C-alpha cells in the first residue's frame, strides 16, 4: 500500500490502474479511523479492484468556533488500520496541496442543507461538498462509500453527484456501534469516562423512538417531545436537535416507514449525532 501526499502522484497511480481496466473505490475520511471507517474500506476492497482512502481534516467544513484544531489526528495508526482493512492507496494531502493558496470556487447545495446539521452548522455542507467534489475529480472513483451516521451528508453528496454529473455509484454503509449502542465517531475520543457513559443516551433515545412507532405512535411531534424529555434526564446532555424528516430532509408531521429519526446532542462540549430509519430493526 502506498501513502501519497500530492495530487500529481495520486493521479499517476490512478491513471495506471484505469489503464489496466481496474475498478476504483474511494472511502473519503478525515482520519482518526475507527471500525465505522474500516467497514467502508472493507466493503470497497470487496467490491473494487483498487481502494483509495483519503485522509484530510477539511478546514472548509468547520465553523469558526468548532473543533478543527482539536480534531484527532492519528496518521500512523490510520495507515496501519487502512492497510489491514484492504486499502491500496492512502491519499493524505496537506491543506495547501488540496486547497491551494486561495480557494475562490466552491460547491454549494440548496434546500437539503436547510435543516438538521446544515441549520446548526452554517457553511458545513458547502465545505463537505467542495472537498468531496475535489476528491472525486482527483481520484475519479467508480464507487464512493459513506457511513449512515452522517445520513444528511450522504443525501447531500448523492444529490451533488447527480446534479454535477459525477459518474460515481454513491454507497451508504450501516452505522457501526460500540457494544452499548453508541455510534462510532472520531469525536467519541473527546468524551471523559463519565460523558462516555452518558453518550449512550442518543442510542437509547433512538430505541425509544422506534418502540413508540412500533406501538402505533405516528405523530412526529409526540415522538420528538417524548425523546426530548428522555434525553433531558441526562444532565450532561444538551439537545441541538431531535427531528423526524423525510428523504428530502424536510420535517414530517406523520411518521411512516422510511422516514428518518435524526438527533444531535452535546455531551459536555462534544456534539454527537445519530439517526435511524423508521421501519428498520434497531440492532447494535
Ligand atoms: O465524513 C467525513 O469524514 C467528511 O465529512 C468527509 C466526507 C471525508 C469530507 O471531508
């Protein structure tokens, strides 16, 4: 496995693979790899001849008061883990390499970013779309793999790929959870032991939401209000949002199969997100 830091070297390897007629998978990441990322890499390795993992902590997607500087960076263990999961190439550019001296062109998306994380984090999805569009142009994958934990991100990137005519299969991979149900996230590293115990409230809330729906409750407001009350019982938890949306990220009044329960909750200073699709079993 190679680790490359420049766009030109990466393009050269990619071209060589394409000339050999090999299919290419991409797992875009910001590093601090955990089992969730590794599941994307394993799936890509199983479905493609050549798997590229990008590692880049993208400044464009962090707001001014967010955790860009503190974001965990663990390149050595990432390289080892990506290799053992089946990566063939790691693209690990510097900020200057990928953003240049001054970026003046950006990719933005309308409507789909007006709710949930897009509403709480203005500019976040513009940063995500811009960097992923760049990665798509550099790597030119046949398939790209994303985790369901960032469901809104996936829906936005899928629409971006469609609208900008990227000829790439956009694939969503299931959330990978710790044994107590907490969705794996690089940000879990910020949690103190006590906060780590409290963080399970997100998954428990999802479980409750699905139980209410399973018992026949379809009024979105009632489900949300029950979950808000439940989450508030955990003192370290501060709710950013608890929402039920359709696939266009619009709030719904009546819940039906396929709608998405999405939450963002601060545990201390750490903002965690999770989601679940109504009608799908809750599994760990
Ligand atoms: O999901 C992430 O880790 C990031 O948002 C992504 C897709 C790598 C873009 O920076």
